[in-house]
């Protein structure tokens, strides 16, 4: 690891020199490329330089422990313990920083939430999850755009699909896919019994047109009159769009906009992202399940969390982590939970690298 870090520090110094080179400065594209490489390495190099300083300080303290008087040795012992902890912390930080970065971390996502088992209660829980993620996005300064929604009679959602845009959205939400289970007394329960229901969450990377080509001849496009809420304009024009990707049989329906063009655009965005996710899953399987062993399947059929309202308890089953502040989490206070989840999967990735 130290040899690799030395190589990276040497490369960082070379990039630093290039940034002051007049030839590089005059070439805008090259200057931007070098600047980005330099910025990408800065956190790692700063941590490594701090690590080397602490190691050097430990060597000095060890000299005092061998040669100093008794009073000096006692002071040196205390300093040695402090420095040793700093060194160990920095070493762990360096291991994490050396992990290959997910190239998708900075991308936007399409978030799909669907009611699972549990009838109307499941649709209400799907609505609660949507509200939770919306509050979290608001706290992060992200933007949410509604792509498609199917409401239930009691005000929840049978399905809701949104586009989340902002800084490093995927890196924060990448481990949210799966089955979210809820245990509580439903509003429809007259005798106060606790029921268990579920909703599924899927986090798809927003696919750009350049990421995946969808051929027009592979699409069947149907337009029809929208149903449900939306007013007379929605219900009296053929604005709803159903896209069918013939080779895969994948179907996407959008009817929330008055404009057929807008509904078609949103449906294409969802379809393209689902097809890109399907392709990523295919590549994962071809690559011997290595990544899946490190980060879990991310499958929508995998139960990942239980939200127990009577005990104000949330448990993430993948990382064996439990907190007793469910009301705050449902209001979007997800930072602690997401940090714990990411740290766990990073540690698993480190084990995989070591193996």
C-alpha cells in the first residue's frame, strides 16, 4: 500500500508542476483535464502526507522512550498513544480512499417506490417512504421531478417514480434498493392490531441518450385518454403514453402531464434507465458475482429494512444496525443511516480487495 501511495504522491507532484506550465495553461482542455486529475488525488495525497508526518513523530517519540528520563518517558508514552491512534485512523482512511471510485457516484437517479404486500396500508407506507426521501433530498439541496404516479384511494401510492438530481445523488442512495418492511397499526385497523406491510424501492442511475441507444423500431407506442385524477384537460385528450420495448417486453406508462409529448419524454427517460440497469445486472452476472458479494444484491426482492412504529425502531438487516429514532428518520434525517450503510459496504469491499 505504501509503495502505491508513493507512486500517487509522485504523480500528484508532477500534476502540480504541470498546472504552472505555460503550455498547459494555454491549452484550456488540457488544463481542465490536469486540474481534475489533481483535484481527484488531493484528498488522498493530503491524508498520506499527514500519515507520514505522524509516523515520523512516532519515531521521534520512540527515541525519547529509549533515552529520556522517567518524567520525559511518561510524557512520551502519553503522546505515543495519541499518535498511534492517529496513525491507525489515517491508515484506515487511506485504505478507503484507495478503493476504486464508482464512476456512477456523481450521477442523478430515478427513484421508483411501489406498494408491496399489505393492501391499502402498503400504499400508505409507499407514500411515507416517498415523503422521507423527499425531505432528505430537500436537506441535501437536491431537486425532485415527478415522472409518474398512481395514487391509492386513501392518499398513498401504488407506484411513484421521480427523478432526483443534484450533487452525488447516486453515491448517497445507491444502497436503498430493496424491500422496506413496516410494522404498525394501520389506519384501516379497527381493533388496534399491528400489521406487517411492505414497499419496494428501486434506485436506477439516470441514463443519458448517449449511454444507451433505444431503436425506434424496437418500440411500440400507444396513446390513450388518461384516467384518474387530473381534471378535465387530462381526461378528455389522448395524452397518456404507453411505451413497450418489444425485445424485452418492458412496459412504461406515463399519464401525469397534459401534453402527450411530455408524457412520452418522461416515459422514455424511465425506459432508458430501466434498460441500462438491466444491462448492468447482466454484466455483473458475467463478472462472477464479485461485486454482488461485496455490496449485497441490491435486488428489489431482498428485504433490507424494518420500520417498527410502536417501538420507534428501524433495523437495517444487511448491516445489523438498529436505531430508536424512527420519527426523525421518517422526516428525512437519513444521514447517520446512510453513512453507516456506506461504511459497511466499503469495509466489505476492502475485505474483497484483500482477498
